[in-house]
């Protein structure tokens, strides 16, 4: 079989219906997660679900509807207006993991998909998590591994 005859990942996993199922399961998780749901400005997640499904279908070798209707994906730019923190990334990945486990894909297909979405999710982080307060003998304080600027040693002057 030549490269031009090779089956796309999109077709190998079951095409449109698999991506509909995957993204629907993912967004059901997002809708039930108050922390992650707060990052989505639209009251109805339906349009976000459609956009994400079209993006994934195109990325994995399916129809190019996403680019035809929305232009180049430009993931960094499209997510730049949202505070994507490591915590939000991890919540997002948790819902994606659940969706993948329920997708009907083989273990190898899930592993390939997971490798892509974890790289993409790490790339999209654009904000730090807020410091968490911890109780100390002196009272509440920011996470100990974060040193407040005023406590940062200054380099010796010359």
C-alpha cells in the first residue's frame, strides 16, 4: 500500500461517529466540572463541541471543514484570551482521558491520540496557577516553593 492509499487515523478509528462520541463525552465532563466550565464563555457548549470535533477530525485526516469555516487552527492565538493554567490543563486532560477510554478506540489508537493531546495541552498553558495558601506557625502563607520577590536574595553589587 502506498502512502496515498494508507488509511487515515480518522478512518481507522471509525470516522465521524467516533469523533462525535469522543467530543460529546468530553464536553459532558466539562459541563459537569465547575472549574473547567468557567473557562468557556458561551452559555451553550454546543458550538464549542462542534468546533472541537471539526478540528480533531481535520487534524486526524478527516474532512477539512474546520479550516474551510474557521481558517487556520492557530491554537495558541485562539486560546490566548483564556487563562490556561497547569491545573486547568490537568482538568481538561482528565476529561479527555475519560472520553478516550469510552471512545471505542483500540489501546494503540488511544495512546497515539493521547500523545497528541497531552503535547497540545502543555503547549497551550499560558498562565501560572495561583499560589495556594498553607498554614504555617506565623499564619497563612503562599506555597512554600514560591519565594516572594521581597525575600529573593539580591546578587552582590560590584
